[in-house]
């Protein structure tokens, strides 16, 4: 195609995003819903942070984009559900992902279960599954870096069948075999879990129990988690 | 018979795919493509599971062309290269391009959305049988595809082989 001009002043992706539906404006990224090659897609755009040095910022942003891609692939290869990566644009740091249809975040699910007065026991199955999946992820040496109940999607099962969980938001992830790193990962989750969902200590205990039972390497992680908790408490005592 | 899909990211462009079986003149077609007489990528359909796979490759190639970041010499060779899970260019052509003895070919064209494509001209160059473009799943070699893209059995638990292939293509620049 000789008539195709090689350079365009405004990136095509930026123009495309103006027509996409913004579903979340975060501190580091905007998340959109749109179409990609006829399929419904989620587009995650990491934008510049003006307070950071531009060269450093570009490097960090690119690294997060690359990390997100690497960890999703690593998880999927191990049979851990994460969205399909359709396309990555490293010039605008946009990732085009499969849209997980009919999903809610685990956060929304727990919140609505609590709001409707369901007993905590009704959520034990969910906690078991989360524990199992995180143990599997850690067995692959993927440390998520931002484990929260918003970063796990729940696809409701049809006609009484079990739903499935899909991990998302791997921008802060990295590869590490160290129990310490995995322990901090679980600590981040614990903090987020208990502060987002009041009175769920028993539920989180259940999650940890399932995590521990699911991997040979888990006890070492839990040991580190205990240490990190202790450090956290000491730090807060000092003030 | 053919399939045409707009590229949402490049609204002025569309991609059209034409699939042929019982092809007897692959050597000649390859020569024509090299000489620029066929405005498209000639792809070995045994390595393509689904039209979406070639669409993803075409989208990426157009994107890289627009940004001046192609690794190969033309948009069409870039489509072939984009299909490959590795960054080895000659390997990509060997696996995803057509060879003289092949008996099937998938032709992928990138054109202006408004242009009336002269498909008859292209079809007339092929000594073979045009079949519906979405029938590539019936002629592809799944075992070979799984092997080349290194699709693991565990991976098939959380998605299709096509999902695995698309992820490999999209992620190959960072792994
Ligand atoms: N693949 C997907 N399918 C469906 N919904 C998604 C998908 N990815 C993200 N979402 C929705 O968008 C929300 C935000 O996505 P994500 O967590 O990736 O971005 P973020 O939290 O802004 O990222 P960051 O923590 O890097 O700032 C999710 O909580 C979820 O509701
Ligand atoms: Mg998030």
C-alpha cells in the first residue's frame, strides 16, 4: 500500500480512545471499554505522571506495561485465568485485553453479599478458591504486587455451576521465588481485604488456610507474613 | 467467501482475507508477491487457526508501519512476521509464509476502507479453489500450531488454543 503515509501526528490509539468508554480513571492508568477487531475489549492506558521526571516516567510506565503483559502470559501458561492480551502499543503504553464478560470484582461481590445480609459462611467457597489460585500463582513465582479484591474478577457460573476467578491488574507484578516477597503480597491483600470488607477476619483466615493447604511452599510464605505483620504493628506503635 | 474487517484503531483501513485450497501455482504466486504484483501477504493457512489470528497480525503490522517501527521491509512481510511467536525473521517466513510446493494459501490484504477492492484480479491469479475464509480451522494443523507456539496443556484449561496464540503474538516483544 504505497499511499499509506508512514507517520501520523496524533497516535491512532489516542484518537481511538476518545471514542471508547472510560470505565475507570486511576492514579496511573485509565481503563476503557471498546471494540478490537470485532471483539469487546478492555483497554488500559498508562499515562504520564507530570510530577515525575519525563525520562524516568517513560521508563517506569513502559516497565509496568511490560510487566503486566509478562505476568498475564506466565499465569495463563500455568493455567491461571487472566485476560487474553490482544495487542500492546508501547508508544502510548496501552494494553488491549479480552473483556471478561458477565464479571464483577470480588470486592463488589463480597460487598453485595454483606449488604444483603448473607452469612460469612456463604462466602467460604469463594475464599477457598482465592486461596488456591494465589498459591498457584505464587508457585509460578509471580508476585502480584497489588492484591486487592478489586483486582480479582468473579465470573458467575451459569445454572448452578461454579463460577471462575480471573486475576487482573498485574502492573506492579514481578517474578520472585522469595517467601518474603510472597508474604508481603499476602500482607497487602490482608490489609486491603480487612479494610474494604468489615468483619471479615474469619473469611480471610479461611482464605489463608486454603492458601496454606494448596502449596508445599506456602508455610514458608505464611511464616514471612507473620513477620511482616509484626513489623507493621511495631512500626505503627512507634507512630 | 472472503472476510473483511475494519481496523478500529486505523479507521481508514480494512483487512480482507481470501482463502484458497487445491492451489497448484504457489511458486508463481510467491514470485508475484516478491515482485509486488500481489498487494497482500501470502500466508500458509496450516498455521492459522482463525481469521482473528491474521487480523491481530495485520493490526500490529499497520501500527508498526505508522510508527516507523517495522522490523521487515514491507507491511506484508510485517504481517507474516507478526504471526510468529519469535523474533527470528527467516524462521517466521519459513513457518508462516508459503513455500513453492504448498497447496493452500491465505491472502491477507490491507486496503483503504472506501476502496472497492479488485478481488477478482487477485482471485484470477490463483490456480486453485476459493473457499470461505473462516474455514481455515478445518485446514490448519493444530498439532503443529501448538508445538510452534508452545501451548501448554495447562493453558488450554483457561482458554482456547487461539487465546494462547494471540497472547504469544502480543507478548513476543517483552518475553
Ligand atoms: N479484562 C477485564 N474485563 C472486565 N473488566 C475489567 C478488565 N480489566 C479491568 N476491568 C475492570 O476495570 C477495573 C480497573 O482495572 P485495573 O484494576 O486493571 O486498573 P487500575 O486499578 O486502574 O490499575 P492500576 O492499579 O495500575 O492503577 C477493574 O477493577 C475491573 O472492574
Ligand atoms: Mg485495579
